[in-house]
């Protein structure tokens, strides 16, 4: 189990759309018609990106690799 981590989302309204991205993770962005829908989408895309990156790192590390939580 990992500790909860906060990420920073940059959001703004652009005409009828809300657009946003997560500062810390390239490629985590979304566009929705409401602020709440945008935040939900950003959370989902962030979860998917973190899981993909985690699995990719474990696959690259190979057998015997160890995962450690780092707290800043």
C-alpha cells in the first residue's frame, strides 16, 4: 500500500470547455465540458499513467527488483 500523494493540476476554462493538465506527469491532460468532469478525467488519466509507468519500470528492472516508497 502506498501513501497518498498530491499532484498539481492546472485548469482553466476556454470558451465552453474546461482544459487541464497535471504539472508533474507529462501527458496527463484532459478536456471536458464542466470543471467537475475535468477533475474526474484528470484523476482517471493520472491513475492510469501512474500504473502504466509503474508496470513499465518493474518490467524494465527485471526479476529481483525491489520497490521502495520515497517520502519528500
